[in-house]
C-alpha cells in the first residue's frame, strides 16, 4: 500500500514543485526523502485532548486546496535541499558499510 501511495503522490505532482525541495519540508529520519508521511512546517494540527501541536503531513497539505494544494501554492525553494538529501541518504545507509 505504501508504494502505491508514494507512486500516486509522485505522479499527481509530476509537473508541480516537490515538497522535498521546499524550505518547510521536515524529513522523518526513518522514511524516504520523498515520502508522503514527511511533515510540513508551514501547517500545524493540534490534538484536542492534549493540546499538543504537530506539523501536518505533506500528503495532507498537498491534497487540501485550502493549504498548499496540488500546485504547491506555499512552496519556497530550499537552496540547501540537494545537500540535505545527500546527508539523509548518508546517515540512513551508513550502518550498512
């Protein structure tokens, strides 16, 4: 199911900016860089029982037209996105060597 979700998420946004290149993108250390389960610093949600605030998942932000939407209305390019991606893969796979 995860691969299907990732595939659909990537094909829907094929011609739109990628969340992984945005300065608001927060990477989960255990996931892939383009995972729809990563978080967005731009939008928060709160737990109504504990009042704890969390960042919204990027897949939810891109699906909701009142937030970023499919076209990525709040996208701002991160100039360090490429180096962050390289460091993520280095950290994630370094235990294999």
